[in-house]
């Protein structure tokens, strides 16, 4: 078993990427991209609601308010292909930490270039958003697969939860700095757009800089790659994996459940800033404050869910979390416009369950995959994971497109939690772990 030193090095990648995910993907890029697209389509309405579309890819008319959700969907459809090949390549590599670095630094470069978004240049923002999300997902495929190599069956819930908690510390710290910038930018002699652009740049640079720690710290994890795997054509490798997956029905059942409930989670996260600003009419600095509160509550939530899972099992704990998410969506639908206190309360509730459900889902899945194929199998997982969900964002975007109501778009997510929870309840973890040839943890 690997040392705690390597586990600590692994935690640092959550610290590195969470700053980008929190500041850019969750809080700033969606409303900023909507404002850029609004400037292009409706230069006469200022920051108001725009009912004239922009052309996505030069072909598809999309309302500015639906643009971020549909771009997240587009990035996932592309990722469905890209991540599979990244997973196959990483499994065939004796040094997967190099894949971690390459994909992370590509995403960080795209995130940093968002500094140059201004005026009505939403097209550049769209490309950078898609590239950064695809690279983010690719890096997480490699990162998540390393969990199997640094932690045993009885450690993974704890290690995965600590990684998420450490990520919330890093993401929350940078978000706090950017909150200060967004609150006091007039005193610095800059306008709001420049404050947003500096914040976007800071997230990209943070991601790039702190990625050096896990890349260097995990380079001592070389692995012996079987000759038949190393020589196998990646297309044949993927074909073999697809054929092999039918022998693991519980793994497939878990993925199907995860597809639904995690898409609901991710859509709430990535759409919440637009919802708060555009639907509830909350000022952007107060939305940033809400996300800051969410980040730090999430640290305790991730650790707390790990503690509960050690006593009642990860599956039961995740089911409790899904129930809380369902309540969050329903309460969010009913929040009156302009009530900041209610938004703070909702943000605290999201923080309580946000990290715990995702961290435990990752460790549960790691128990259900065959040894030696971790990156490939995590590429399927990551196609549904944070920042690359697609069914939920597609539903959210389409409901808004046709109703121009963010409230109806939000409540449409109820079905994802109901279906995902029902499917997860049917997964037989004991059989799935045994079928994959893995050791059963003491608590299921």
C-alpha cells in the first residue's frame, strides 16, 4: 500500500483544479458569457433579458441565457469520445502522472486565456469554455484512476472525501480573494468586467501552478504495463473494454444511476450563479459570497459524509445525500426574488451535500472496476462527472429556451434525483465488487 505522502500529493490536484471549477466553471463564466452574448444579440438592452438569439457554431439559434448550459452539453458530447481515448492511453502508459500534467495544463491555458474576453466576443468564450471543460474532464480521468493505486478498499471513502475537502479549501481560498476583488474593484481603479477577467485569469494560473505538486509527487508511481496491453491498438483496447463491460452488470447499473443523480447535481452547481443573478435578481458580489459560504460548508460536508459512510456504508450515505439534493431543488424553486438570506441558507444546504455525495460516488465506483483498467473505466465515469454532465444541462437549457423561465428549468431537475436515487438503491455493491475481482471493504 502506498504511503500517506503519496496520498497527500494526490490531494493537491483537488486543490489545484477546484479553484478553476469554483471560480470559473461554477461562478463567473456562465453569467459573464451570457452578458457577452447579450451584448452581441441585444446591444440595446444592457444587462436585461434578451429574447434575440445568437448563432451557436454559426448554425443553431440559442438565447444568450441558455448558452452556458448548451455549451456544457456540447463539451460533454465531445468528451464522450476524447475521454475514452485518454483513459485507454493512460492505462497503457507507465507514467500516468505525465498525462495528468499535460491535460491539466491544457485546461489551465484555456482558462487563463479567458482574460481576453470582453465586449461581445462570446464566440471566443464559447471555444475556451469547451476546451477547458474537456481538458478538465480528461485530467480527472487520470486523477481519479490513481485512487485505486494510493488507497486500499477500506481507505478509499476516507481518502476520496479528504481529497474533495482539500479541494474545497483551495477553491474557497481563491474564491475569497476573487470575492474581495469583485467587491472592491472601484477602489483599484478598474471596472467590473476587468475584475471578472482578472478572476478568470487567477483561476487558470492557480490550476497550472499547483498541478506541479501532484505531478512531481506521484512520479514515483511507475507501473508495470502488461505487454499485451501496451502493444494493443487503442481502438481495439476500447472495443475490448466495451465487450468486457457486459460481464459487470452492477458496474453498469451504478453508472446509469450516477448518470442521472450526478447530472442533477452538476446542473444545479453550474447553473446556480445564472439562476441567482438572472432569476432571483441577486447582485453578483452577494452571489459570490453565497458560493464562498457553500465552499467552506462543503469542507465539513465532505469530511462528515466520509465519517457517516465509515459507519453505515457509502451507498446508504449517498442515498441520504440524494434526498437532501431533492429538497434543495424544491426549495430553490420557491425562493422569492431578492431574498438574500434565503439564498445563503440554500447555499449552506448545497455545501453540506455537494462534496460528500460526489466523493463517496467516486470511491464506490473505484470498488466496482477491474484492476489494471482504472483510467479506461473512469473515462466512462468522468463523462458523467463534474463539469461534463449533459442530460441535466441539456434539460435545463431547453426548458429555459422554450419557457424563458429559470424556475421551471430548475424544477425540471427533480426527475434526475428521483430516477438516480431509485436506480442506485437497486445496485448490489457486494456482488459488483466480487464480480470485478476486488476485495470487499469491511463496511458496505
